[in-house]
């Protein structure tokens, strides 16, 4: 059973650009969540999608957005990149996010903004 | 307010030593879930255990054991006879509270970096 797949693994962008990250959840998992991990702030929740609907959103500016497709794959977009957006972005999937089950995380996309 | 505190930023032990990672949480909810995840150098978080607030039984899985005490709001994780492969960052997480949109979200602690030296 394939795990959570995130692409690309590494990305370098310049300030002001935009970026799109992709996440393919485990087959059958309908809930996808995104997290930002930085040394200073730790793991911070970005948003959660379930059946193509955003169910929950963390405290991030509107530059951060996402969507989920009918096959449960999800994309995250960050516009007008800032240096502080450099982080490891982790995607996690679960069968049904409300049941308290553990997430399965992907290996993440490491974004560097220069 | 909900919060997860992992006061130990980094711990170093020698192989075969036992080590306990502390986790203290805050929540006003009576129903909640607690988790531990391991993040090896490769980056992905690996789910280790889930415990719901009504189950205070300690859990043992091989060299891993967890001690959940509601009286002290703690969910500590012990690795017995540590090995070099246990070196990783370990995160404790809390899932509680249906927010205004009717959903939940996880709150992670800041993690404890465990270094097991050969």
C-alpha cells in the first residue's frame, strides 16, 4: 500500500514568486491536512480538506491556499512568497479526520525562499 | 486554551539506556485524543500511538511504553534499551475541541530531539 506522496521533495523559489505543492494521500483516505514545520514555530496546522471541501483552517494569511480534487489528491499554493515561508511542508492523510485516528504523513516538501 | 508542552528540547543517551520523553497537555475538553509521532531524519512523521481520554491504561509495544495520567495531564513515552535507530525527533500531539466550524485540528508540541549514541 503506497504511502502519502508529496511532490516535489525540494523546491527553491525567489521572493514574490508563487509555488504549488502536491500531495497524494493513501488510497481510500479522504482527509488531507497540511502542516508547516519550521525550527522556530514547530509544526503548525495550515488546513484540512475532506471530500473536496476545506473543513478547517489554521492561522495563516490568505497567501496560503489549497484545494482537494475528487480523487482526494490535494494541492497547496503559496503566493507572493516571503523569506519566512521557507519551511518543510508536510501533508497528512487519514481515513476520516474526525475519528481521532492517527495521521499518515508524507516525507514533506522542503521549500526554500531566497 | 489547548496546549502541548514538551519541555525537553534535546536528550542524549548512550545505547541501551532507558529514556523517557515528557508530554504535558492542556485542554478543557473531557473527550480528546493524544498521539505520539516520530520524525526520523528523512522527514516524514511516523504514527506511534493514539490514546483517548477515557483510556488511562498504560501501553507497551516492544521497547516502547506510554504512561497516561489524567491527574497530571501527562502522556509520557519511554523507550527501553534505546538503540541508535531510535534517534529522531518525537512529537506529542493533542486532538480536541470541535471548533466553530465543527471540525478538529491537531496541536503538536515542539518536539524532543533524541540522540542515541553508540
